[in-house]
C-alpha cells in the first residue's frame, strides 16, 4: 500500500510524531495532507520558541486557526508579547494548562480582568522574563490553580508591601514545584511566607538568589514535609543556618549546594549525614572548593543513616572544583556506595588518574574528570574542543527528577 492510500486516521497518528516545523513541511505536499497536518488535534502541545521572531499578527492567526480549541501546552519563550496574544489564548484556548514564557518581553499595558491572562493553568514558567510591570500584576491574579511555577526577578517589582508578599504565597497553596532562579529580590522572610502556605511543596529551587541566607530553613524543612528537592546553588547560606535544621526529619532526595561560598566542612558534616534518602548531591565549588573534604565523606559513611540509606540510594554526586578531596577517601566512598551511577570530579586538585584504579573493575559508576581514565567515563579538558568518551555506554541521567524543567517536559 502506498502512503497516499493510507486512511486519514492513520496519517493523523503518523503526523502526531512530527515537530511543528515538520508539520508545516508536510502540509505543503498536497491539499489532503495540508488538512490533516493542520488538524487541531496535532497542535495540542506546541513549542514556538525557535520562531520567537514571528510577528504578533501571524502568531495570533496561528493560535486561532491551528491550535484552538484543543491547545493544552504552548511554549512562547523569547517572544515579545502584548496583551492581545493572551486575550486570544483566553478566548479561544479553554483547555490550555501549561504556558511557558521563559525570557519573554511583555509590552504595552495589561488590564487586570478575566480576559487579561489564562486563569486555569497548572504550570507556568516566566523565568528570566521582563517588561511592562502590569503584565506581572495580571499574572499575580491567576495563580490559584498552579502546581508548578517558575518566577523571574521582575515579578517582585509588584510586591511593594509585606501584605503583597504574604498574599502572593497564600495564592500558591496548591503549588508543588517552585523555581526562583536568579531572583535577587527574594528574601528569607518570603521563604518563611512560602513555608507557612505551600504545605504541598515537593521541589524548591533558589539558584543564585544571593540574598537568601538560610534563616528560614528550619521552618521550611519542618513545615514542608513532602519536600524532596532543594536547590541552594549560589545562595548566601552559612553553617550557622544549616546546622540547626532538623534534616533527619526530612525526606529530601536531591540537594544542590554548589557555589555556596559561606559553607564550610563543619556545616556539611552536620547536614549531609542527616539527609537519609539522598539520591542526587551536587557540591560543586562549595565553600570556594574547601568545604567538601575527606572528613565530610567519612562522616557520611560513618553515620548510621548513611550506612542504612545513603549507600543504597545515592546515584549522582558532583564534587567538581573541590580542592581537598583525595584519591583514597573518594575511592572508599565510591566502593561503599554501590548505587552510585554518576560521579563528576572535574578540576579536583588532589585527584589523579590513580583514583580510578582504586575502584573495583565491576563498579557501574560513570566518572567525569579532566584526567586520563582507564575505564568507562568521560574526559573533559580545556585544551580539547569537545569531550570524548572512552566507553560507549548509555548516558547516565544525572539531572534532578523533581524540577520545573522535568515537569514541563512530561507534558
């Protein structure tokens, strides 16, 4: 049977595997294919980020003619967007639940009414977005149903009083994943409001929020009992804030303390052995590279919690730019962690290729380093144009599982 003889329902299934750009190409083949390619059932999830220079008239026409009424998810990252685009989405796309607006620029004045912005979204990403402050005011009135939310620093321009800040987090009671990457206006007091209201929170990312000192960490861990992923990368937390936290009561599986310059060995020795269920641990350049030491690794191994849980659960460990870890201590840690799948030790000054020889040959760990490896792994070097693998194996999934990006990819 020739493909032209396939029934429309079969072609519809085949076309469902195509990207937007490919759909547009097959639509040019013939009239019948054009009708199938532009069926709204194929435009439920659309990523237009690569077409961010598309003008507003064409974008609105595309939404009305191709995506409505079945559109469920749309990515308009890097677009310049006016209120008219959102009015069209509100009016024509009643099933829209996932809206990605990363790095967009909002222009013109947004009115705050029922048609200014979609009100029944479950996932919204406005990270690194900027523009007219009225757009963020309109967005702030449509947060009640959100389960996943990524904010930009510009959003905080509308929070002029403590009442505004409390109201924001009160409206986020249903949220499970929150990302505040590079939000320098976020404060510890706001994290306290978050802890008081977002009881169902599972993932919190405070990457490069350098005004966060960790004062509210004890309340956060005690209040958000379902929290499994915590990213404090680049914050200003210190030992004084980390040590009092009751980490042993948490169910955290993913921790990122990279580039936390005020942390030291004392803070890590207190915290990490008490995190009983760690699967993912990133400590890249923690304490300017001096916080993670042989003593910290030993403390994790010696703790009762580590012996019962860590060894059976830790899969991903990143110690890049750590100056104090030695071959013998790290090798012992790897041997005692049979579940470890991925180890990144890029630019660890005291580590040499001899480290790999201390690991049993049957170990499944995939090592990323900048020195020669005699086993499976990835070698990187500033002198090489690109990394090269010594063994062709299935790439290890070393990303966080409870993150906004992962959640958005699932739709």
